[in-house]
């Protein structure tokens, strides 16, 4: 098979790699044992044994004759595996690094009908020659000369518009809520990059949105410039403030256009190994994801006017037929269900048909898309219905001012087509703590209410305000008190003591914003005679301790003091009886020179090659020795073993070859996954020669 096609299809016709490729790294003794188990006399050299085994398995009749002698469990295992996809592509969850052999597998492993990974990673694999022999000469490659058929249903354009309007409005309201939560508390980034599952759950709980909506909003907002990295967090930018003031149709159009051009599938929450993926993880650009999105809209556009598919997932096979290079997750039971679900969440697909939003999105006309968004999405709602049960209901998307007001004084319970808040004493107290007055809260709510304020709400505000601030807490570094109110009043009014920040709380009590010792020194400098107290309230005794020098360190003792039968190194202290400068100089000159490697980030140490400088610039956590090893492997084409932090945050050890530097990424063949992978240089935490992992 041509190399370029191998990059496009990892398992052509469901076949694994050829036997010779799977045997890479197998020892000569292992090849000898396989040939002996097959009844073939092993040749003398390793290369001859490899040729003999490949020649044997390349003959389908000889493979079938061996299978005829196999135990029943082995025959069933091999026949089942011959018709399935390769084992490394059908695993779910985290593979066991040292799995137990399947029933009947040991007999096949001993004869090379199955090959175990040399790292013992994942299940054993079946060579392509063995699978072809078991399939037989009558097996032909599948070929579909015409696109797959889908079950169509009649759908009226008005129904498509109605559903697209509803889901787009719901998403716009959810997006505003998610980004508002992020504006209040910026999401924290993982050490390996991206926003982890815990932060995503926190945002979803606060915004009343599920994980798919949170991921979709974060990725599209980041792509649109509404969010950016800020140290260890991802925070809204200045563009978000302008976006938040816009009407929902304009807000939605920005996010929809960003989704159309995204080089990833934002709601994909698991990688090929079934591990959780963070949001905003900095994944390499994926052209196949863009192809999948464009292929979906193209497939929906081919449906006859006034028709849609009964089940939206039926569009997946159409995407695969028209665009074989489109990216499809291996975890999906039906192809392209993730991207189809995203299109439904955004109203691009509605009732199994392409909506007007999808039509204008596909044509690439932003002005027409904006007009369509304004037609389908209502403007923001500026009024609310306040109920006697202390709830407030806002239909549609609340305006930024209305949402901010209700969030400050009440707790949001639901979001979507209609949002619900509930008033409580804690919410009113939160608004009072933020500086609002009871009269101001009442006036603001009355301005947005569709009718008069309910009496229970007015009572709640008044009762909460009555108890608010009855106890006050003042900051103080120390407290001054005495029995003479006139003296304390004099201290509080003293102009030269104003820098202490003295404040009178009672006739005999002052507080100071300055520490105790500074306050004590300032009062004494002005002629007063204060005393300090301990934590228990007793007078602190100020006692000056005399200064003493540290004891001299005795000279190191010679070998006699170290014990009989032990040889000590000569002392370097002058005056030592064992100190011999000539002998020491002779020993130092005879010792091999050990010069520490210069650190590329300390002192500006020069780099030997441009590759070293590039690697050091991106892999900032690597010491210079590791940078030099990795750069040498890139320049010479040698294999290397690295410690790599995966997107899930787990530290893995991987052997890489065929290295190609593409800052900030490193493209290489991963021997752990047996596939071409892209690695982020900043996630490489260690480098070592092959075989030392």
C-alpha cells in the first residue's frame, strides 16, 4: 500500500500491519521458537529466520494447514479477529499495559499467528497475511458505487425555522450564562494545559448548562477572541465586554461563525484511548474536523426541498461516503454523531433538515447570516415577572443589565428558553454587602418588573436590611486602651501620630492600622510612655539579650580519629597535620575533568546548533542535557525515549522515531501507539536514550 494512503487509512480493509513490520524488535531466539513450533527448521541467522517466517505466513494454504491443528478456542479466536478491525483500533477505555492473553491466544502467539507488542501494550495483533489467509480468496473489498440511502420525511420550512429559532435562542442564552460565570471566576488551567473536568463541571453547575454546551461555548468564544489565557487561568478579554452588550442575534452569529471555522470538534470529550480530554487543550489543528463539519452541511443540502432525514444520525454515512478524509471518532457507534449533535445544538440542523442558518453559514456570507440570526432569534428581554413565591421568570434571553441585576440579588435556578431566579435572604444580603442600599434594590427591581413588586419580596428586603450591619468588623494591626479618655483623645488628635491611622472606637479604646512595634516606637518618640501587652493581656517584659559570637568550628580530624581500618580524605584546613598541597595538586590534575552542562536559561549559555536553540525555546522545563539529546535525535534521525504529559494530564513514557520539528510541536512515529502522532514540546518533561525508559 502506498505510504500516503497509509496516513489516510490506518486500517485499510480492516487489516493490521504486515508480519515483517509487527516483528520489528523480535529477537532471534523468539523467531527460532516460532519456526520450531510451526515445524520449520530454523536457519542460522536472524534475518534468514525472519524471511522464513514471512514466507511461511505468506502462503495461505500453509497458514490454513496450521490452523487445522489448532485447538477449538484458538480457531474461534483467530476467525473472529480476521473479520474485525485491528485490536488496537477497537479498544475502549484505558488499555491495560500488561494484559492477560485471551483464551486460546498463547497457541497462536507461539506460532506467530498473533504478535504481541514488544512493550506488552494492548492485546495481541494479527498480521495482515494471516487475516487474508483466514478470510479466503472469495472475500472482496466492500465498494459502494452510489451514496447510501437515508429514510426521508416531509418537513415544512416553517417547522424547521421554528425549531432552529428555539434551539439557537436556548444556546445563545446558555452561552451568555457560561461566559458570565467565567467573567466572575476565571477558569483555572491544568498544569498540562486546558480546562479540566472539575472546572467544566463547576461552570456547568453555575450556568445550568451540560458539558457539551460548556465545551462548545468555551472553544468558540476562545476562537472568536472573547477569551484568552491569563497566566494559570483563561479569562474573558476586552472584546467580551463589547460582545456582552450586544443583542442575542449578534452574539450568536459571532459564536456560530467561529464554530464553522474551528479546526477541532469542540464537544469531543474523550481521546482515542477513552481518556477525558480538557477543553481549550491546545490540540493540533485537525483538517479532518473541518471536513466533517463541511461534509455534514453538504450532505444535508443534497436532500430534496421540503424533506429531512427521520434520524439525524443517518447523515453520518453520507458524510463518510462523500468525504472519506473527514475525521470520525472511533468511540462513536454511528459515525459523526458528535458533529451532528453540535449542529443540532446550534440550530444549523433542525427537524433533520438544513435550516436557513446552515444555508447561509455554508455560503460564507456573514451579512446574510447576521440577517438570518436577527430574523430567527428574538432580542434580549429587559423585563421580568416577579412572583409572590419569591421567584422571577424571564422569557427569552435576558439583557446583560437584567441578568447582572438578578444575579446580584437572587440565585439562578434554570436557564434556557425561560430563565428562573429565586430570591432569598442570602441573595439580598449579597447585594447589600456589594454596596447596594435597600431603597436602591427596591427601585432597581421595580424598574424591570412587569408589575408591582410582590409584598413578600418587599418584606424580605426590609427584614434582611434591618439585621444587616448590626455587627461591624474593623481591620486593626493593634489596639490601644487606657483608663484616661482625655489621654486617648489626645493621641487620636495628635498630628504627628496621624501616620499610625489611629481610630477611636470607645472613650478608652483606639485601634491602629500600624503594627504593634511601629505604634510603640512612634508614641515613645513623641514623649509618651506606653507599654506593650502579650496575647494573654499581661505586660510584655522587654529584656535585651547580650550579643554573643558563634563558637568556632573545629578543624576536621585526620584519619586516626575516624577509626582504625578506614582511610579518610586529606583535610584542606590550613594547619592540619595531614594537609599536603603537592600531593593534593597531583591528585586533582590526575582526576578526570567534570564540567557541568550549561543551562540554556541561566547565564545565556550558547547553543551548539539551531535545533538546540529552537527546542530549548519551546521545551523550557528541560535541562540542557535533555535539550541536547532531543536536538541530536532530531538532526540525526535517531529514535529517542521521552517522558510526556498527555492531554489528560497523565505522565507517559514514549519511544519516538522519524522526528520532524514543527514548533511548537514535534511530529514523530510513536512506538507506544504504533501511529504518527503530534507532540507538544512544552509537555516533554524528560529525555533519555532508547531502552532506558
